[in-house]
């Protein structure tokens, strides 16, 4: 074989290696066996590599079926072992052989043997130099496998020093794997198919590097594990910096889905693991320094937006994640796209759940609502997205629209009582549609499953009857509805005697029927179950006054106001009690406090800085804020304000 022909064959082989065409590599390798002992060793290496990679592509590493894998990789192991000796050293491919043997051992579950091969390859002492795409991938996977082997190592370190040393080595391996992996993907996108490079780990080969469609399971695992092992090691800030470094790397076609995962994970870390006092914002663009060969290229520019606080960075990450998830959404409802569609939907749902937490926490309800409206375009039949959308509409005060959305959710999950309860709550609390609310409550009651807190649906039925009784003009209708309400509340108490709301509403019903002794009994039961429930304290105070125990009532209301200083209902009762006891100055002071609270609350609402729309906030928002909003309603809404109590969403 002439030198020109041999070079052409080698070039074609390297093209096939870069493209993952392993069967073609095996066919072309036959032409290299003649002419030189080095060619014989190179041919063994290429066939062993091709058989190894081809087997792993056809048999992904799922589960621990190591016996089958060992049998399938017996021949590649034999071929690669043949070139780890003197002939392989002379041919310059022993290093590559050890790295591939380490990968083979990892696939077979032989983690210790894999680490031994890395020691033989002197992986820790390799110096940075230019590499071909194939060599970049081998090296990136080698560091990834080393990190995974160290993480899964059964033998525990004998001392604290050894444990720290192992942990540091594992973190370093994952970090190098992420840097080399991202660099490999960038080079894969940027290298034209006709480009050649003659600097490789195996000194006798050339490389042609066309784009490769997949990064491989090992690399993808390493890219996601790198920050996680830092978090497990208690190095939270280093984990955040690692996320930021990976996200600031120039994007490639292969990393788009990975970028979605990383951005979502970093947002989750910032939401759940970082408080404002320990948050460190990302640094700006650093001065240009000497380019490191084994570091990925990053976005550079003067006008890039850099978040200044935790809120900005979290929202930015989630908006980026949302954009990527919308881009990946599958609109086709054909059965053949079911798996892909479900995977994209799962990613989008995770992003929207986090976006809900972040936007509600920082009062950005309109942003959340806009995001859900975009999500509806690809969320046909996805009840979770529709339910979240309905809750976001309620938080914006768009109650009628929210009710229609919950009715659609009811259609999507006909056996789940929760959407019907949400609809009933909107009807009772915000829309004044008591007949419709009662209808939804009865629907929920008919769907209740055994053991799933049946008292909540029963309670809502009783509330519906109670409100209808209050609205009725005819005595016959009022008596009928009060009787039905009393029966429903009593049944709710029987179903769950540990629910303070059941006892509270039963006490309220007895009070409306002028049965003060029974009302007092049940309100004491409610307070025994939850002493800090402000509506129960309010009703208890009123019942004490009905029994002419005014001093006791004043003591109760003053104690309650220490817990709820802005509760207008309690302040109203206090002012009346002070007037009754001939304390006009104290009563005037109390009324002035009420006016100040009313002014502050409603001015903030007018300016757009107050409540986002009533007690439904208790579903997702901070419970104390929700109760404050409900407690500062005007007096004529006193009864309806109880639905906004933070525990009234307890049917979750």
C-alpha cells in the first residue's frame, strides 16, 4: 500500500470515528494491517474501539445487567489488552487503550479496575494540548467516568483526610469533564467537515471532524452531576458558580436541552437553598486572559445583562427555561409523538411550577399569568397547567375567567374533587354565586375518595346552604337552608372531628340560630384545635358578649389583637366593648387605628401594591399575607372574609 493511499484510508477512518460509524471503521481497518508493526497495533486498537462503542450504542447502560455486558464486551477487552504492552507503547496508542479499557470496565460495573486503568494512563498528569474531536470526547468521558467511579466506590476512606482527598479528586474530575465536554460540543459545531488536525493523543492518526448529533449518556450525566456533588459536599456557592460557568458557555445545538435542565436546576437551588443574606450575585465580564486549551468558550460582551440580586437571577433563569421549553414543545397530538410530547411537557411543567413559586413570592402575578397563557398553546388536555393557570387568574382578580378554567379542569379530571372545590370557593368568596357554588360543592362531595379528608367537601356544602339561608327573604326558605346547613356541618364534624373549621362553622350556624350554649360549646372545641384562628376568636368574643360577659370578651379580644393587630373585625368589636364600658377615649383611639389600617390597605390596593385579588391567594401565596388581606376587609364582608383564612385551603 502506498503512503498516499494509506493516508487516505487513515483520513477516512478518522472521519468515521468522529461520526460514530463504527462498522465502517472495522471494514476500513483491514486495509491498515499490512506494511508496518505499528499498523498492526493500530488496527487492533481501532477494531477494539469500534466494537466497544458500537456495543454501548446498541446496548445503553440501563440497570445493572453486568453479566450480559461483560459477555458482549469480551472481545473488545481482549483486543484492547493486546495493545497495552510494548507494541502499543511504540505505536503511541497505549494511552488511548487504557482510557477505553477504563470505560469498558465502568460499563461492566468494575469501578476499581476502571480507576486502575486511569492510573496506568496517568490521567492526572496529562498536560493541556490541542486535540481532535474524537480525542476530546475520549478525554472528557474519561474524567466523567473517573468521577462516577469515585462517587460509586464501595470502599470507604480510612480517615477524614482520605475522605477529603477523594472528595476533592471527584469534584475535580467532574469539573474537567464538564469543561472538556462543553469544549467538545463547541468544536463539534464549529469544525467544518473538511478540516484536518494531526495533533492527537494517539500520535499516528489524523482526524476529520464532522458534527455529531449526540453527546452520549456519560457526558450528559457528568455535566449534570458536577454541581450536584458540590452541593452534597456542602459547597453551595461553588455549585452555583459551576452552574453559572456552564450556562455562560457558548451554546451549541447539542446543549440546548441540557441548558434547559441546568437553568431550571440553578433556579431551584436559588429558590430553595439560598437566602438573601448569603446570596452572591454573578460577576461581570472578566478581563481577557490567555485562552486555556481545555476550557469552553464563553459569551463575552459589554452590554450583557448581569443580575444584581437573587430575584433577578432566579426570574431570568426561569424565563430562559420557559423560552427553551416552549421551543421544545410538541404540538402534534399524533400517537407516535406521545413519548416526546410527554417528555417536553414534563420539562415545561417543572419550569412553570418553579416560576409559580418565584413570581408569587415576589408579587409578579401578571408575569406568571402571561407565561401560563403561552403555555396553553401546547398544553391541550394537561390538567396541571390549566389548574395553575386558574389559580394565577384568581390571584389577579379575574374570578369569572378563573371559574371557567377550573370548570375545564373538572372536565379533564372528572374524578378529582379538587377543581370542584376551587370552583366552589371562587363562587362563595369572590363572585357571590351561592347556588352555583353549592352545585360545585355537591359535585366535589360525590367524587370524594375514602380517606381523602371528606369533611372539606361536606363543609363546603354546609357553607353553601348557610349563605343561601343568609340571602333568603322568605322565612320558610331560610329555615329550610339553615336546617340543611346544620346537618351538613354536623356531618363534617363527624367525618373529621380534628378539623377546627368544621367546629367553627358549626358554632357559627348555631349562633345564627340563636342557640348560644351549643355555639359556645363548638367554638371552644374549635379553639382547642387551633387557638390562633382569628375568626374563631372573633366569634368567641361575640358569644361572650351575648352571655353578657363583657370584661371577659374584652380580655379575649385584646389578647387576639396581640396576634392579629390589623384585624378590623376584632378592632370593631373592641371599639363597641370600650363604648359599652364607658371608655370613649379608648374607643376613639381604636377607631382611629381602624381608619389608619383601612387607609393604608386600600391605598396600596389602588396604587397596585396591595393584594393580588382576595383570599384565593391562600392557595399559593404566603399564608400570613393572605390572612392579613382577608382580615382587613370591610365590616359588611365580615362573614365572607372567613373563606380567606389561611387554613381554609386545607383541603390540599
